[in-house]
């Protein structure tokens, strides 16, 4: 399954970054490709997050996220359009002086009719922009 892993150092403590990542409802405010988000079925540390994103075309999908504060959020695929599988995680590690190293890993399998260009945009272009958006959001929060 095609995948990617990227890391970034963010100038906030782990717990603050974890709170920004787990604030799913706010994603449309700082991630331009995310058009809407809603959550459902929260049970303990797991929650289903329903995404509507626009990357060359509108795509809807649902992931089941598992939160393990203060350093791990992982997910598995529930259902979606154009997508066959999507799994990954955010791993947060102390980077000294109140900073956090955030490593984002994703594996994604799209349907057979999905152009390779969509996969390339998701991995090569969107991933670095997304990490920068999380960095900016976390560092600008009071």
C-alpha cells in the first residue's frame, strides 16, 4: 500500500500539540482542503471522524481514530469514496526546550479508477503543507 512518513518540529509542548491534532472540528479553519468534519461514535479513546475533503475532486471518507495522550493518535479506515484503505498515525516526541517532534505516517489504498495524480498530490504536495498548517495553528494558539 503506498505510504509516506514526514516529521516536523513544532515549538509547543506535546500536550498542546496533541490538543490541536485532536480538535478535529477545527480542521476546516486551517486546512483549506478540508471542507467539513463531523465526529460520531465516541467510545473511550476511539472516535469516528467523517471527512469531506477536496483534492482535485470532493472525497468523503470516515476514519476511526484512537487517541493515546499525550503522544499518539492512530487511525484505521471505516468507509469512503474512491478509497479502499487509509491507516496511519501521529507520533509526538519531546524535542527539548518545550518543542515537539511530530511524525505523521500514512498508508493509503485508493480504488483502481483513481488517477495516480490524486495519490501524488495527497502524498507529495498536501502532506508537507498539512504539517506546516498544524505547526502554524499550534504555535499561534494562546
